[in-house]
C-alpha cells in the first residue's frame, strides 16, 4: 500500500520523489498475501491486480527483478487479446507453460473475475504463474522470448538450444544482448540484484571465458552478465535533492 506523506521512511520518500519528479502515477493497492508452501512467492498474486486496472486499455506488467534494455512500446500496438505472454523457454519441452515475468494485459471486469475465482480455488503450491497458465496457456498471444524474456542465467549456461529454439544455431552472447529488450535476473544462488551480493559467490558463478578457434580467450558472456548487475544498481540509484544522499530503489 502507499505510505502516508507524513511517513519519513526512505521507501515513502522514494515514492513521493517518483510522483513529483518523474510524473509516476501511484495507485494504492492491498498486498495479496497467501500462506503458500514457499514464502518467497507469498505475495506474488499482487501482480494480478493489473487485470483490474480498467482505467487503462492495456497494461504491461513486468517483474521487479527485471531490467529494460530497450523500449517495448510496440507491444501496445499488438492485436487485441486479453493476454499476451512469452513462453517459459527454460522449462520447455518438459513443461509447456507461459512465463508471467512479462504480461501484456487488457484489463476488464470479466477477466479480473476469472483471476479472482482461480486465486480463491488455488492450492498451496499455486502462484501467479500457475494462475495465468490455468486460464491462458492455450489462448494467450505468445510473445517471442528471445526479445522479451531473456534470463541472465542464459549467459552462464553451455546449452542454449532452448533459448535459440534451434539445435544448429550458434550461440552469440553479444547478438543475444543486442536483440533483447528485457532481461530477467535468475542466477541462483546469487540474490536478487537489489540485495547485497557476496563477492565470492559472484566470482564463483559468473560465466566462464571461452577459448576461440584462434586460441584467444573470449569473455564476452562474462562481461555482459556482470554488466547486468552493475547497470541495475546504477539505474536504481536515486538522489534525494533535500539532503543529497543516495538511496537504492
């Protein structure tokens, strides 16, 4: 929920600064908390309130552990559908489901009622991703994951056929970075990018450098992967004009 203007916490001050300095429209909500099997996702149903934002013809819901790399305005010009989502490519073909990390929504009373009914009937192992798949897996417009749902962990792997959708295309980390418009942080056991990162863990799990056919060392994937985390922190820096202190959003 939005905090009172009398609240002196850094979160409240950041919200006020976003509203006053960047013309962000703040909408009060109630956190949708459920005591699920995994406390990490206990509040994940909150994002589904986007289906009730009927003052807008379309809403683009993006997970907070994601970072925009390029504008995505073209999504608002897609053909009219209740929901558009990319595939959870890293789970295919074992689990042919859609990813809720980025969802283009046409809010409506009808769709929000469907969402509410599914949440009420959800089991302890159901989260936002399960809810939207129950309702839209077979009817959603599928967005290309290569442009709209790249995982940071892709740069650490050796087999990229699921991302490329091909067993013959050669993985090029620079090309993947150039075409991507959104990246989702997924590098367990590394914490989410707004949390302190133990340096020893970062070094341990960062991508390996590769030897080229010319005998040279290619660290492109490592450089790009590390840049995601440094860029995220840089973009999340906000200066409070009243006391010139820095804080992270």
